[in-house]
């Protein structure tokens, strides 16, 4: 029992170190990580490289693929682009295996781990954010290898347990059946620890300790490639049709790779042994097995991706058949699901879908405002259908506000150390102000409906004065749309303040003119309705200014 708990604790320390190191790398990478993401939409080759670099940085293919499912769910990636990134993620996850194989078994682990923690500690407690992030990387690196060292020591000596070795050897005597069994075992290990990197470390340790031979370890590694797809598959429940398809493509691609590899298993192992120094099949030197396994893992994923990159259209076609359109996207209700990974979080990346949704919301409220004005200026429009359409759009913005706010809060709770409260508050405020613009647009169309139904007359000069007022409000909404999701400079904030001042000044002039017309005996209902319209348009200016101020907190 003590041995089992020691292995579990060692694995926990390894995972914790990997998480700390990954968080530090993400923060240090910062804008570079965002620049890598911009490559995604260029072509399938760029998508593969993007998946590789992101996974190499965040040290988790599960996190990358779950993130890709999230991006597809938000409409940032199409299915073909997502498949390319997923292929690259499979290659990126092999980096961890090489780090562990080259450093974890070639040197005394504590000789690297403890000095790394010692050097990183002063950096970690520094008030300088850049130094603090370097400290996280060093401490994470140290804890990762400390956990690996404990894992190596916790695995019992195979010579002391010949009965277990005999049991494993009995399982290897069934040819392809044995290979399939170890593939399943590899998948189960990855599902249990929820990290292919941790599963790879376990496999390397078992092989290094002599519990399993090279072919058995290679079969387990193949199973880990399938097991890593489970997290993204589960995360796709409740998402859009394309998000579901992306997760299915991940599973299909990895299963396809395992099938052709099992057919060419022995020749492939011989090829790996040929290019890596040392005769792995002699069984005389277990110390060479980590490098052989790392090379097998890398070559398999490189070859699988090379084959798969030409088959992306076919894979997309198959998953479209597996996940048909009918019955999945027929509903109009808006959903925006936050998807997290159990081991690895990438908050800097999860904020990207939020920004995409905010842009969609801005486009909707802008369209609502334009449609109000078209109806207000055209009495021949079918008013009933326009009111119904804008009501549907207003309900949609309400749902977007609810779902996006929940997403932001869930992301903040999942990664409190990565996103500051100021940014979270700013994002939520932007969502709320955009929804308020939608409410005002709906109120404006209701006032327009009342004007036509009650045949309330609007003074011609007052009507003419509304056009420049509408134009400046529309200009402000366009300004917000143009500058959304980025930090607003002093000059840009000044431009926003000038627009709000212009709206306020025009509102005062229009109200005074309306009051003057009332005193001269103009239609009371018409002037009161006119003042209401001016008021709601002025509110839109206020909400736009609030958004501009919130953008000052997005860095």
C-alpha cells in the first residue's frame, strides 16, 4: 500500500511541476503565443506547426485539443483548420518524452531538480512579474524532475518481484492480441492520469526499470495516443456541431494511426532501433530504452501527421457523416460553453473566444440600431415583422450576455492566478454595456411602432435634426466595434470622449428645440415621443463611453 501511495505521490509531484512550469512558460511567452495562434487560419501546414508550437509550450496535447474544440465552438476555426492543429499537437506532445528520456534517466535527477528550485525561489518571490514568471519555470522544472526521480525510486526492483515479470511475460505471448491488450492498457493509463505526458513518464519509468520490454512499451505508447483524445471528446458534449466534429476527428485520426502502426509494428521498431544508438533487442542495456521510446513516439506521430495532412478533406468528410447536421444545429438558442482541462489550463488562450463573442455581440447591436433607423425613416416597412425580428435579436443579446458572463467567471475561477480582477471586471462590463445598447435599440423600435400605429406626427424640422444625431451615435458604435478587445490609447480615449460630448451637446439642443415647439403648440404626443427617442439614443452614447473606459483595462 505504501508503495502504491509513493508512486501516486511521485506522479502528483511530476504533474504539479509540469503545471507550474507550463504556467510560467505561458506567461513568459505572452504575445508570442498569440502570434503563433494567428498562424492557425493560414493553411494546413501552418495549422500543424501552430499545434506543435502551442503543445510544446504548454506541455499538454489534451489542453491544446480541448482549446481547439473551444475555438471551433466559438467559430474561430473551421473544421479543416482544427484538424491540422490537432495533428501538430500530437507531434508537440513528444517533446515531453524527449525531455524526460534525455534528462530524467541520463543524469542524477536531484542534481538538476534541487538547484533549479533553489535558483528559481528568489525569482518567484520577486515583485517583478518577468522575474516571477522565470521563477515559476525553474521551480516547475525542478518539481517535475524531482517527481520523476521519486517515481523511479518508487517503482520496485523487478528482480525482487519475478512473479510480476512472469505475469507480464504471459501477456506478451498472444501476438497481435497482446499488442492490442497493451494498447488498451496505455489508453486506460492516460484516461486515469488525464495527461499523455504523465502517462509517457510512467511508461518510460516502467521500461527503464525492466518491467516491460521495448515492443510492449511501444504498444502502450500507441494506446496513450488514443487515451489522450478522451478529454477533448468529453469536452465536446454540449458544444456546437463543428466542435463535436473536431473532437471526433481527433479520435479518428489517432485510431487511424494506431491501426496502420500495428500492421507495420515490427519493421517500424527495427527502423527505430537502427537509427538510435544501442541494440534494444539484446536486452543487455535498459538505459537505452527511454531514447528508443522517445524516438518511436516522435517518428510515429511525424509519419502519421505526414500521411494525415493529405487526408484532411477526407477526415472532415467522414466526421461530417459521423456527426450530421440534422438534429444538432437546428436549434436557434445561443450557447457558449467554457471548456477546461483537468490538468492544464491556458487562460491566456481561453480569452480569445470571449473576444470573438464580444465582436459578434457588437455586430448584432450595431445591426439593430441601423435597422431601427431604416424603419423609422420608412413607414412602408412591415413593422410587425421588424419588431418581431428585433425582439428576437434582443432576446439573443440577453442570452449572449448571460452565457459570455458565465464563461468569463468560469475561466477566472479555473485560473485565478493568470487573469487579474481588473481585466475580468472590464470584460464583464463590456458585455453588460453591449447588451444595454441592444435593449435601447429595441426600445427605439417600440417607439417607432407606437408612432406608426397611433399615427403620431413628428415635426419635419425635428425629424431632419435627428439624422445628424443618429449619424454621430452610429459613428460611436462603429468606433467601439473598431477598437473592441484591445487597450485604448490616450488619443483614442480622447476621441471617444469627444464623440460622447458631441452626443450630449446635440441631445441638449434637440430637447430645447422640442420644448420650444411644445410652447408654440406643436403636437404634445409627437414631441414627447421625439424626446424619448433622443433619450434612448443618448443612452447608447453613454453605454459606448462606458465600453471605451472599460477597454482601458484590457492590456
